[in-house]
C-alpha cells in the first residue's frame, strides 16, 4: 500500500513539473498587455497603461472597489480590457507601514529570509498574516545598506486581489507607493498572484493526467489483447501441431502399407516364372520337328500341347535343362492313322532362375 502511494505521489509530482514547464514555455512565447490600477487620494482607482498613459476605452468616472467587487458600472468593460493581462495594483502609502532595516551588504543574498524572520518585530503582524516587500535603497558607511520594508495585513489587500482576479486578469501584482518618491524606485512590490497561471496549470495538469490515464488504459487494452491473441495463436498452433502429427502418422502408415505391397509384388515377380524365359528355354530344348499348339503357365507349372515325332524323348530333353524338372504326361499321347507325328500333353515344374533375398 505504501509503495502504491509513493508511486502515485511521484507521478503527481512529475505531472506538476511537466505542466509547469509547458506553461512556462507557453508564457515565454506570449506577450501580455500590462496595465496599472493606481489608487487615488479618495480611494478610487484609475486605469493606465505604463507606456501610453490613461486608457481611453474606460469611462472617465472613477473605478471603485468595495467588498471584493468592482463597481458594476465599469466592471464589464473593465473585464474586457483586463482579461488575460498583467495588472499592477498600486495602493496608497497610507495602507502600508514602512520600516527601515540596516544590514551588512553581504546579507543582500539572504535578505528574503532575514526580512521574513524580522517582520513580527518590525510590524504588528506575524509572517503568515503580513504581506510585505522591500527595497535596498540607501548605501551607508562601513559596507552596510539600509533596506526599506513596506508591510500591511493580508486581509487588507485580499479584497482587491479578489476583485481584479474576478475580472479575468492573468497576473495581479500589489505594489506600495512610496510616501516620498525616489529616483531609483517609485513603488515596492508587495505580492503577486497568478490566477491565470493557476487555471492554466490545472488545465494542463488535467490534460496530462488524461494522456497518462489514456496511455495506461491503452497499455492495459494492448496487454489484454496480446494475452487473448496469444492464447488464440497458442491454441491454433497446438491444433496445427496435432493435425500435422495426425497427417504424419497417416502418411507413415500409408508408406508402410505401400512398402509391404511393393515387397509382396517384388516377391511375386521373382517367384512367378517369366513367360519369356520359359519360351526361350523351350525353343532351345525342343527338336525342330516339334510344334507347340498350346503353352500354359500355371503358377510354377508349365503345360505344353503339340505335335512331335517322338513324344517320350521330349520328357528327357525337358528335364535335362536347369529350367524345368519333374516332366510328365498329363494326358495320353495319341497318333492318327494319317499322320506320322504324335499329339503330346506334357507338364513340367518350372525352376526359378535365382532365389531373391526377400
């Protein structure tokens, strides 16, 4: 839980820094108009542009601020002028308490902390209650300077800040007019409130949070989609692997059957007598006066039918060859009265030429 909180806080600080950097860069590229609302002796205000004198678009009647609101008569037109502008609210000296403070010149770099630590001694307000500013105005002897401090109660200037901020001013600076004008400074800056910057910072922060949240959501969706697609691909891969294995098994089984059939055919080819060899062997062994009318090969047996002058002699001639054995008559030998040749029917066993190693 603590680690989660630390991550959230670190992310929030990072977003704040990025938003501040973006806003500072944007502000550096923009030129905002500057106006001054100077308090008069009667408590009313006059609007001026520091470089051009009085602003002519505002009615010439005095601008009054009371209870944190600008006079409704000029508020709308004044809001059109001050919206998004840098406004200096110059208050009369009687609203402030001025105190001198003598310090070593070396303390100039630490003057903020020194004045803050001395404010409750120099004024009736605590540092939290006081709004104050300073200006090192006089060089004294012995390497020392005199700092002029102007202070007032925060509650006194808060209604003026609220009124000008409500008109849409981007930045409001409260300054204290000096009781006696000096050549090097006309007023002392008391405080500054950047209402527009706060709104812009909040807006940029919301945009950054939205971008980060959107990126996180997109990453989550991407991870979920990756998991789903990965699971689907894994399932498809397993199914494809299974189908490949099944196909491979079928092919191996088919190859085994084909091989067995081929071996059987090869064995049958070698074991079955060749008709060409039988005919060739008979042509070499039979006499020239012997004629065949039939030749039948039945497995490993051969049967021949024909005419010859001496049928019994054929038995001896056939058995003398290495191709035949056990030659016999399977039907009676006959001779007609008008013929000199005998009709014979001989059967013999066919010997294989070689025995294959199958």
